[in-house]
């Protein structure tokens, strides 16, 4: 008669068999063993752990997590299970949970380098780079021959503003693993930070020589080429954005074929917005060229842009973005139009290409009344949800400090923090956030300004599209569309680009802004 002890012994033998198969690289055979064991004992901690690890190794992190959760529930002292669960939670985007699992593993085994590595990765994604650096430095000290640890240490060093140290860590990574293409890509990113752009292009090329399908290398090289004004090369590689694992770069999956330059006479073409409001405002200008090729152009727009985009030349219809877009012959994302049209260089002479309606203009003119002083519209910050908002935004009080008396100041941004509201009220700045129902309202308000002053937000693009004078304050590491140097914009002839001279230092652009505002704060000019 078989006893419980006999069954337990048999299960232990099969667990050992499965682990041996997994250790020898026979993952499929190991999976079959553990799946059979799971059918016999669904709560067995080692079986759940091994199934979770096998699934994670295959890239099925969502499938792995439940097994690992059952494993740690049944065996809370299992360091490896906690650490594997941390990695799965990280890959699923649950960074707080990933950090908690890594910290549990470290409470059990403080010098466990893989958990320190996972902790550092999670902290970095949570915007805590100094703590991430501490964890990754410990991991590198414990496992100095682990190339991935040095790769992750470089990420933390870059985020805390240590580009030279990051570059050294990436060289260490490549010395340990010369075939690690991601290290070349990351080195390219760091070299960009250091202004060594040609070297960065070489690094992206090295990454692609090792892995021609590296999405990160193609994507970062496209952005660098666009930044440097190599527009044709940049636009050709920009299509790699659709292969990125990023929310803003997910293909729509529309039924109509992608337009790639085919004849358009008598055809309908759906143009659809992507990424942010500023991107859409910048690229709706290309609808005119598509219509000139004989297409009936329909634009699917974000709700706040619908009325404004009806003013664009060549646009026959504007429809809200929906799950059931109109039936058309072709479709094209707005930011794929330069490639499809072969219009690689920015069309600077086409402004203004947007305009508010006469009714909106009249309503805002009446709302503001006659102006006795020059009017300046201000935007100090963008949406807090933007991944780089902390780099592109600055305190409204800093903008106001650059503005002399004798100006009529208006806040043009839709989202206003408590600190911004307090600063505005202290300087008698008009706040219009509650009255700005869409970008058509913002456009009408912009048209009443003598000067728009904005950080890198959608309003900066809007003022440029309206051909209004606009000063755009740009961070030291500029978005590709602002180029590498100079005050002129390749996209908006009425814009003056004011750049940080050092990372995080707004003193130079604010000084230049103060000069412009002082010159403006004179006798009222007729409008």
C-alpha cells in the first residue's frame, strides 16, 4: 500500500528530475514534468516556482506571475521565488510590486545580487535614481563579472547625471560580453547626452551590426538623425516606432492599407493622430500636400483638436478618434506623412496652417476686452503625465520673475497646479484654464497675444502653427524637433528657441526672455 510518505518521496524525485532537466537546458522536457506534478499537487511551492521560472524564461511574464505568487505564499522563505516574482512584476509594469518582491528577497538574503539588480531596476522606473544607483553599485560589487549588472548600473548612472561613469560602465559591460548589442545602443544614448552625436551614430551602427532587428537602436538613431537635421534618414527609420513596447506607439490595426505614396486621385485617405497634441498640431500641416495629390482627406483627431483641425487646408472632414473609424481607401498616421509624401525637409513657409473660427475669435476678443498694454501668454508646464515633464517644465514664478511691469499676462495652460495658481494670483495673471474647452479656444486666445511664451508643450506648436510670435524655452537635451543649436526653428518661422546652456539650468533662456519682455513692455502697438 502506497503511503503519503511514498507519494511525497516520488514527487520529490520528480521535482529533482525536472530541476535537472531545466538546469541542463531542456526547458520543454522540464515543463512537462512540472505540469504533470502540478496536476497532482497544485499547491506544491517548488513546482509552482519552477513553472513560473520556465514561463518567465519564455517571456510569458503574465503567465508566470500566478505560479510564483502561489510559490511565495506556500514558501515565504524562498528567496529565488520572490526574486523571480520581482522580475515578472517589473516586466508587467508593476514597478511598486516589483520593488516589494525584491525587498522581500533582500530581507531574507541581504547580499543577493540578483535581487539588488531587480531593486535598482524598479527604483529607476519609479523615478528614484539615487536609490537605484546605490542598489546597482552593490550588485556590481558583489557580481563584478555579470555584464547585465554593469548595463543596469550604467542606466542608473545616466539618470543621476553621471554620463562619464555610465559610459565607463558600458565599456565594462562590453568587455564582459562583446555581443551585447543593448550596451552599444545605451552608449549611443549617453554619447548624445555628452553632445558627441557622430560617435553616438557609430554606436547605433555597432548595435545594428550585432542585431539588425534591434528596435531600440533603430528608434534612437532615427531620433538622433532628426535632431541633427538628417531628415530623410530620420523619417525612414522613424517607422520603427511601431515595434516599440510603448503605449503611444501601438499600431491602430485599421482595415485600410497604409498609404506609402501610391497615387491618390479619387481616393479617400484617413489621417489619424498619434502621440501627443503637439505632435498632431505639428504634422496636420502635411494634410494639405496629401489633398493636393487628389485625395479626399479625412482626419481622425483627438477630441480637443476636432474643431481646430477643420480649419486646415485640404481637410474635407474631421471625425473623433473611435474604435470604428470611417471606411477609406488608405490610412496614414500623421507622423508617417513626411515619409509617404517624400517631403523630408520641414515646410517652414506654410504658416499659418491653422486658425480659430471667427466666432471663437469674437468671443475671446469680447471676453478680454480692449488691451491697454502688450499681452503675453504664458505656459510654464505641460501635462504631469508626460514622461519628461520634470525636464521640460519650470516653476511659473520663474517665468513671472522675467516679466517686467507694464504687461498684461495670461496663463494659457489647461492644467494649473496650486503653486502656479498662487504665483499667478500674486502677479494678477489671468487664468483661463476653466474657459479653455478645446484647442480652438486656446488658438483664439493665442491670436490675441503679442507674444506667447511656452516651454515645450502643445501650445508652443499651436502658436507656431498660427504664425504667432512665440518664445519656446527648451531643456538642455532637446526633443528632436528643436535641433541641436540656434534660436531659429526649422518648423516655425515665428518661433525663437531659447535653450538651456547646462542641464537643468534655466538661467540663460530666462535672461533672454527677460530682454524680449522688457522690449515688449513699451508703448502699445496697434493690432
